[in-house]
């Protein structure tokens, strides 16, 4: 009896429906852990790049030099990408104004163009940072119910065994109930890390988004001082 009640024996001895539930929960758990690792690495790199770039930007570095160094030093990094979008729009508008207005930049048009570029870059970077977070939320909210379905199915099988064997002894019902509880455990194992990670990454994303939004506002103020009406 003790050998039959080991976790592995319960898994391999489970019915086809319970096995399908366990396989699905294992798949969701593996996918969640992959996303958790990738997001942890991405958010750590994003924060490090933002701190380094902000130190260079506010340290008085020339903006043309910063722009030239972004592809090598800050590849696919959100905050430098936002700066790149805004500053390139400023340079493009300055070139157009030099051709059409003899060196003068139209204030309203210039600022509006830079603001739109900053907003578009902000939305694009935020979308990239938040990608797959919904999957973690879905796993965290649905895995317990998937496991519960396996539990209910396993208990139904246990009651069927009672009817077939016409015995209510623990020996008759224990394997089916234990099999059902394994499905519940798998559901919790998949759900708990996903929920914890989702809450942490959501808080991290809010801080990153707040920093990007603040930088965009301050950068726009700087650009406004360089635009002449």
C-alpha cells in the first residue's frame, strides 16, 4: 500500500483525464518559469541601462554623442530608445526648418512632433516590457481551477471504485482520493509562483514606466528651450 501511494505511482497510475490535467499544469508551470526568468533578466537590464544612461544624460554629455553610442551601449533598451526617438525627431524637424525657414524652428510644430515621437516610443517600449505578463496572470488565476477539475474527476473515480468493489474501506478509496489531491497540489504549484511573479513584475513595471514618463517630460522641457518661434 505504501509503495502504491508514492507520488510517482499516483501520477503514472492516474486515469487519462487526470494525467491530461497534470500534463497541462506542468506545461503551464514550465512556461511560467521561462517567462519569470526572462522578465527578471529584462527588468534588471532595463533598470541598469536606465541608471547608466540617466547618469550620462544629466551629467552633461553631448546629446549627439549619446545618440551615436546607443546602438552599441544600449541595444534595445527602453529609456535610451525613448531619448533616441525624441532627439531624432528634433533633429529631423530642425533640418526641415533650416531648409524652409532659414534656421528657425516653428515652436508649436516642433514640440508637437517631439511629443508625439516620445509618446509613441513610450507606448512601444511599455508594450514590450509588459508582454507575457497577462499569461502569468492567467496561469495564476486558472491553475487552481484546472487542478480542482482533476481533483473532482479523481474523487468521482474513487466513488466509482467504491460502487464496483462494494467496499468503503480506506484501501479501496485512498488511491483515488490521493490521485485527486495530487491534481490540486499541481494546480497550486503552477499558480503560486505565477501570482507572486506577476505582482512583483507589475510593481516593477509601474516604477519603470514612471521613470520613462518623467524622463520624457523633462526631455521635452529641454527641447522646448532650444526651439525658437
